[in-house]
């Protein structure tokens, strides 16, 4: 009937309908697209993993390392190593903070971070303690989740399943992001290689990953590191030595091994773990990441930090000079004495990356890394008669 009426009235209305209809569709589509582009998505809470190692294998990283989120989203960092794992922080240095500072290795000109060790208030001249900004969070217990726009200092304090004596156990840290931008963060314990970024885009953005995609990316990054670790472990099994003076041998032990190209995967062990030498031989330990070589004639093994309770608030953690300072009674090992290399590694400009000791008394001598012995970083030197 409609077609008959159109035929009776002429073809002009039909042509008009054909012209108007595409315009209506185009306008409707444009309005729908515009509405979608301006729609604000509900805030989300997303999880990033911190570490992922087991036993002596350490993944010093954030997984995934780089993440894109929307304004209003909250990111929760979750400690992901086992009970023997290392201690880490999640720290944003975008704003001012109190106390002593040092240059941020991965930052630009003028960027700073809290100095690792600071003088003890009222202490002796050479007495130092770990900076509380490294140990404890900026968010107080019971306070709401902090917000971040790039202009403040925010930190988790130490995340770990084995808190220091007198310190609370803390395994998560959360921030809500309120302003678009690209924000870099670091671990104050393991910079410069342990870094990550949060890219914050407008709340209307659609090109952001969901938690399933974040988990998949985190797993892919950890799997890549673990594969590199297995290869590096095989390479580390080769024992190096060279002729020394007067018919002796000089042996080399690696203290910890970087097991990935980006330095985020490593193991905290000695390679070889158990070495047999002859009387008169010398052993040279080499380290890239920070370790100690410590021979203790009787227990206990000295702790790197000594907890000092306070009348109010958290304890102070005093740097133990028995660990921090080298102790070498003589160049030839005496089993009745305490020997300690202090910290050696690439970031120890004063002490360097190596430490040597000569052995002339047959016996089996155990030693540890005083920083990481709880993770199983121990070794033995067996000395036999020449």
C-alpha cells in the first residue's frame, strides 16, 4: 500500500527518504561513538607482583614491569617470593621527603632518593642506621589508601614474609592514581635494576589491559627470566683456577650470579658451593651484586642490622659493624678467628668486586654471606694436605 501511495504521489518522497536515511544513520553512529569515547569507566583494583623467586633463585623485579591503567584505578603490589625471599620496596620519588638524600641512579638531573644509611641520632660518630624511609611505609596503619599524582613521595616500606625483629610483616602496598602521566618507581633495596613504570591514561581510555592480561604478561616475563636462569646455572658450574706462586693454585668462586641480561634474575649462592683446595692455595671470591664472604668460628652469624627498641614508635635498625666493616686478622686463614670481607660488588666502589684468602691448615671451613644466609647462601672450603 505504501508503495502504491508513493507511486500515486510521485517519486520525490522516495528519493527524499533515501537521502535522509543515511544521514540519520551516520549521525546516530557518530553520537554513539562520541558517547563511548566520553564514557568514564568504573575504577578498578589491579595487582602487580613483586619478586617471584624461590629458595636461592631471586627475581628482583616487578611483574609486569610496565603497566597502563586509567585515572581512578588502584594498583596493589603483592609480594610474590617465598619465606626466604629478599626484602623489597615499592617507592615513588616524585615529591619531597625528609632527611638525607643521594642521587637516583636511574633518574634525571637533580632526582634523588633517601640515603640508604644515616647517622644514629645521639649515636657515636661512625654509628649508622638504616633509613626509616626504606624500612617503613608512608601510609600509617588504618589510614586510607594513598593517592598519587606525581608530586608526592610514597613508599611501601619493606615488603617481605620475614620481617626484621620488631617490625611489622607487610606483603602488599596500594596506590590510587589520580592524574594522567608516566610514573617510574623503584625498589630502594635493589636499585638501579629493580624498576617499573605506571602509565596513567584518562578514565575514558579503552586500550588498557584487564587483570587476566596483566597476569599473562607477568607470567611471560617471569618465565623468560627463569629460562635464562637455568642456562646461567649450567655455565656457572665450571670451576676456574690458575697457577699461583710456588706451585700453589689460585681458585675463583662467584658470590652470586646474574642470571639474566637485564639483571633482574639471579641466584644467591656461591659457585662452586663446595670447593676443595690444597694447603697454600688462595681463593678469590668475585661478586657483581652485593654480598659478603664471612667465616664465623662459632655461632651466631652476625645480623646485618641490629634492632634497637624505642620508647615510642618503631625500633631503630643499627648497621652492624661486624658485617659492614672488613675484618681480616691475617692474609692466611686462622680457623679460630672471625673473617669478613664486608660488602663486595659492582656498587661497592671502595671495596671493589673481589676478596681473597689463603688457606694453609687442612680442614673443612664453612662460610656464609652475612646478608643472605637465611636464603641459603652458604659454602665450604675443604683444605687437604699438599
